C-alpha cells in the first residue's frame, strides 16, 4: 500500500517507515529533515505548518494511507502556545490533504498524556487495562491534542481514521527491538 509517513525522520517515524517497508509497502516520508539511510522509497523535505506546501506534496504523492507522526513531541520543549499551534496546524493540514486527495486509511499519533500518564505530580490509572473510556486528566494537552480530534473530524464511510497512543518508544538500535519497552497502544477506530 502506498503510505505516507509524516515525521518519518523522527524516533518513532524511522521505525514505522522501516517496519512498513519490511512488510512490502511503498513508503514516502515527509519531514522537515532527511534521515540518511531511511529505507523509504522517497524522503520529501517539507514544513508541514505550510498548508499549501503540504497540500502540493500530498496531491503529488496521492497516498492510500497516512501515518501522521510529525509534531513537536517533547513536552515543555517550546512554549505551550507554540506547541499547540504547531501540532494543531500540522495535524489539520496533513489529515485534510490526505483525505482530500484520496487516502482511505489514516492513523494519527496522540499520547497517553491526555489520560494523565506522565503527569509531573504523579498519576495512577483508575483501572487497568486502560481503554478509551478511561477518565481524562489532560495535564499536557498541547502535544497530543490535535490528533485526538482526528477520528471525529475525518472518519466517514469511506475513510477509516484512528488514533494511537504510544507510551514509550525507542529506536531499534537502542534495544534491538522497536518498542520493546512499550505497552500496547490504545486505539479508537473511527468510521
Ligand atoms: N516517542 C515516544 O515515546 C512517544 C510517546 C508518546 C507519543 N508520541 C507521539 O508520537 C509522535 C512522534 O513522536 P517521536 O518521538 O517520533 O518524535 P520526534 O521528535 O522524534 O519526531 C517528530 C518528527 O516530526 C518532524 N517535524 C516536526 N515539526 C515538523 C514540521 N513543521 N514539518 C515537518 N516535520 C516536522 C521532526 O523533524 C521529527 O522528525 C508524536 O506525535 C508524539 O507526541 C511519541
């Protein structure tokens, strides 16, 4: 399947690109930087905050599927308003263009932080295993917020839009197995 991975040069993105290629998919990475050695069929450098540039690239590629991972991913790495504006606009541009140009499967990355995970003053889940009915304690909403709205905004009878919540990922070279220390993502299937 022709699949666009945004943030393909990132920690999670590089592993996702490698995994998808390994399963026989044609993968195109969109990122503002190139990653030498990434096994994508093509790496396209674009600033995804630029709506017109993003749309032009997606219109050219016409992916069947999109995995949206590009974001300012680290809490407090920039002013919260900057993180909010950047991540929201990136998610909107990518997902809107993807669906407009024919993608029928969209996966956007959020985080478990809306549930309370990682809160500086500590957090315990109300119950385990955690699912999408778990109460929200969004201590750090700017990083993952935009992706949370994706299923409601873009799912329809022709488009399946989902959100994943990776908990902790590590590059393959750091532990030999991608996501070795991760717990399974929860996922809401739209459509
Ligand atoms: N890695 C984890 O443990 C983890 C945990 C929870 C959630 N997540 C989520 O997964 C996603 C990916 O996280 P990551 O750890 O791979 O982050 P990362 O910072 O390693 O990668 C993000 C990528 O997005 C790209 N990017 C950022 N702004 C861009 C822009 N304007 N235009 C184009 N590209 C841009 C960066 O260049 C980078 O390659 C994020 O949404 C993050 O919140 C990751």
